[in-house]
């Protein structure tokens, strides 16, 4: 089951139903585990 996909720019894409369940909105920025590492959630669309 492919929940996420990561492109070459390091963006993590989540299906809309997963994002909604987690309370994540399109374009939200999440701080990554490493200093200066940012996760950008984009392209959250209906499957």
C-alpha cells in the first residue's frame, strides 16, 4: 500500500483521505527530524 510518495525535491505527497484523517492541509510545512530539514506537503488531491 503506497501511502506517500517522495519526489526529487524531497516533497512528500499524501493522499487526501490520509491527510484529512491526520488533520493535514495542502501546503502545510512540517519540521523534519534534522535541523534545517523541512518537509513540504503538496499535491494533496482526490485519487
